[in-house]
């Protein structure tokens, strides 16, 4: 069973890499995705994370769009409660005007960061309460049907940039269904509610002007390499980097200490985040991904090439395309 395949690029900055090098790699990865036949590439809004370079998401999309020509690009996603709907309508209206027919706008309601940084963003704990209303306000600007009297998005009005709801719980699935929008589930790091979210979205979906039937997307981690052991080493390196999430900021640790902690009960959540992953040679990866698509019945697959370095992600993207798009 083959479905369109898109890519989520986390614009990861390796320990031995500058941000500039990471962003150059992001461009190279999008260019490879365009050449190889991926449907779209998305970038996620995160803040105060030294290892992720996509915090200014719309700026990054603009840069990548200027260095590609056909592939769709967008947010996976913009954390809407961090912004005013009008500002996002203007930003993505500008992107769509500059690159017609190539821009997607995926929306989430999480802060994409920690509590202190959330305050630095001038966001409060209740910002997400108005997420449904904010989505509709944003949609109104883009459709040229503003819900705010005498306020329009320029650029933006009438661009009809397609909206996608992102989530890792039943909340997002229910909202996407109610609004008749595509739904993308973050199973690459939050797998627990995937099956329930799929069932809810399909069961409650209501057709809309944008979409006449459900369009379900789900994310899957891929570490593809020519050598099985190399792919497994990459995965372990990524897991070691995530140990920092369990420790106080700035805590130093060796690889051996990281491996010991990863094997402990305290790291069960970290291990669980990688439930939906394929690690190995192209045949191994292709089989695992095909099984995931068949079991979930998704309409589009979002692949996250998780290698710790740009070169490894480029290789993974190539090898995956060779086996899956063949």
C-alpha cells in the first residue's frame, strides 16, 4: 500500500555543528526531497532549544522556498496561541503570494517550549483556551472573510492557504473533524493516542469548503543506512541526546551514563516516544513503514529522518525514497 510521503525536518543542530551549517543542511534536505518525490516538507516551531533551528518558522520556510522550485513547504506546525491570528495570516499570506500553490499552514496549540520561555513569549496559561476560535479567525483572514470588522490581512486575504490541525491527543482530532480540516498526528514522539485519534477523526469528520472527506496524516521516525549497525548507532546517539530532558539544564554526562539511564525505568517515556520508528537498511525500513501505513490506513505519511547529522539525514532520505517510491 503506497500513499504520498511528506517530510518533517526538525532542523537539528548537532553538537559539533553551527546553526548556519544546520540551516544549510535544511536547504539541502528540502532540495533532495523535491528531487526524490516527497510531497511536502514541514518545519516545527520550537523555542529555547539549542538543538533545533526552526524557531522562526515562517522565515525558514521563506528561505527554503527561495532555494527550491516545486515542493510544497509549510509549518508542522505554527503554535498558534503564541501569535495573533492576524500576524500569522500576514506571514503565510506573504509566503503564498511569493510562492503560489506551495505553502501549507499546520497549526498546533501547545507552547512548543517550557514554562519560562512561554512567559518570555508573552503567552499565558490560558492562551490555548481560544485555539478553536483563533483557527477560525485565521481562516477568515485567509479566505477574505474576516471575522473582525474592518480588519483584513494584507498580504493574506483571499490567498486560501490550506490549514492543517496538528496534535497528539483526541482534542486535535476532534477539532479537525469538526472544522473539516486535514489532521496530522504527532506519532513520531507521542504515539499513545494514535489509534483513538484516528477513529475519532474519521467518525466525526464534517465536510468543509477546504476538504470533502477526511485526510489523515501520521508521522514516523526513520533511520535508514546502508549498514544495520550504523542505523542503530544513529538511533542510540539521538536517544543519548534526549537524556538531557531528564536532567537539570547544563548537566554533563558520558555516553555510558546516558546508556545506563536510558535502560532505567525513569526513561520509559523517552523510549516510548520512539515507538513508531524504523531503524536499519532500506529493506528493513521499507517493510516497517509499509506495515505502519497498512495498519493505520492513513492518507499521507510524514517521515522524520532522525539521523543526528545532516549527512546522515540526507542518506536516509535517499535510501528511503529508493525503496518506498520504487
